[in-house]
C-alpha cells in the first residue's frame, strides 16, 4: 500500500485490479492519481473462479456506484484471468509481468522476488548491466505444484494442524526431519510417515518449510543466486510466518 487509504466517495475515477489464481481471487480498487487503495479483498474461490469474480465485481459496483462507468478501468491477471478478460471488459496482464512491474514501481531497490502461489512458484531476479539498465529474469515451476499453497494446505491436513494455529507458528530449526519437497505427493507421504512416528505437528511444518525453501533455492533459481533485497510474495509467504522466517 504505497499511500494511505482514502474515502471511496472522494474519487471519480478508479482502476480495478483482479488476480484470479488457482485457489484464490484477489481484488484491489485504486485511485489512479494517488495510488491510494480504496477497497481490497482476498478470498478462496473453491474452484468457482467466475462466480467469485462476479461476487467481487458486484460488491465493487455497489461501493463505487457514484463513479461514471467510463471512468472505470479493469486489469486482470492470474492463471484463471484469461478467459474472464473479454466478458468483463478487462485488459489481461500476464502475472509475471504484473509482479515485475509492481515490484519495480513499489520496491525499486529489490534484487529478487520469491512468490509462492496456490499451484505455482516464481522467482524473479533483477540485474543491472554496465549501462545501468535493469533487466529481470524469471523462472517458474512447470511440472508440479510441490512447495506451493495447495501442497502446504494438504500437508497441514495430514499433520493435523489448523490454519489458525499454523498462522501463529514460528520457525524452529532445532528439530528438522526429512521431507521430499521435489514432489507434492512425496512430501505428503513423508509427512504421513512423520505423523505415524509421533513427530509433533509444529516440527513437521517447520520441516516442510525448510524443504520448500531449499527446493526453491536449488531448483527455481536455475543456478543463479538471490540478490538482496528479497521480496516475498504470495499467500503462503503472507500468512505463514514460519515460512517467512525460514
């Protein structure tokens, strides 16, 4: 949020940003002049992507009924955004481009970005050439959802830890156990085996976080080294402090 929130009634133009992901829909209404965030929400769609987008748009329409229709612009991104762009009159922006442009604008000193989504993981590394021009290289998982929100959700169920408990868990590396993060199914199998041997849920989740971080650093970086400062994005990094700390 680059500036304080403003009264929605004080603007006559808005820009709506929608991110339709594999597990959640995020929406943000911004004043294009000040970049103030006027309205935002973030919800799981439970596979009902169009229905959740419609729900968001109806609520935004009610909140900003005073804004003339011609003064509303909509941008959409995410794995489920493409098919919905035309029906709602939005401009589609590929999600890596959206993240790159946002970070360049809001965090110009960032050297790297690690974003964990519902079913994908992305690492973006910014470099400067001899002329001082900044370039961005991105790598993304393309074969398995291991190390992403969907896998973490399933592993939390297997470990018997509630989401509200996981959201308060701190990372502790004093008792880590082997978890195979290269494959989501393998990770779940390892966690079931840890549960069977009586390993506490907090140790299991810290072990999973360690495996995810090592997997990202060894595979997603494609041989590169993360450059400071590192920006962590995405639901798992936002809501799971033990993953952030790891």
